[in-house]
C-alpha cells in the first residue's frame, strides 16, 4: 500500500473549517447579568438576547475578540486578559460551519452600556430571571456559564451543554 504525502497547504485545505466567537459575561453591583437584544436575527437564528460578543477577526485571539466586541457593542471597556468561563464547541448547523465559542468573565461592568446598531435593547437581570426568557437552546449554555463563574472553574461545552 502506498500513501501520498500532501504538501501542508493541500493537507490544510482538506481540514474542516470553523468559526471562532467570543463573549463576555458582565454583571452589575447587584449581580445582575447584562444581556443585549439583537436588532435583527441572523441566518439560522431567531432574534434573541445574548451576551456582548461576536466573531473573531482573522488571527485574533479569543480574549481580544471578547474585549473588542464588548466595546463595539456596548461602549464598555473591559480590560483583558479575562478569566475563561467556558469553551463551547458547536457542531455545524443551519448552514453555519462549526463554531468554537469562548466566554470570558468580565466582572462588574464599568458603567451603563451604549448600544451599537446591532442591538435594540439591553437589560440587567438575575440568572433566574433571564432563564425564563431565553430561547430553550440557550438555557443549558447560560446555566453552565453562571455555574462556571460561581465555581471559578472553566467548562468545556458541546453544543451548549456540559460534555
């Protein structure tokens, strides 16, 4: 049996592609969590509440993405490096490639947000109050993030749930 050795660039082209995203869990002085409501949905997802965050720029480190996206979406400056709460590997679905989603602990928010055009509302609520209003697919993920923050133990998630 013979095996063909591919040059690195051709081998890399055969590997699955993925998207990297990162967000920040911020609370206020009363331990309420900041969430932003999308102004419009994006392909494969309804309009829903989410933490500040977004997609990484090419070559950008996840913590830097989280810090940058938080500033862009809310005007709030959080200083990195931030403690990691969770890494969530999400399988490809609804036309999206696999997503590796990082979430970091931003601590107590340094003020009130000023929203970008991506979001039309923000709110501060307790973990329990948020759970009732989140899309069902978000609930295990959101609970896992809160548990990770409380225990100060980063978690590995698979499709939003503890593996």
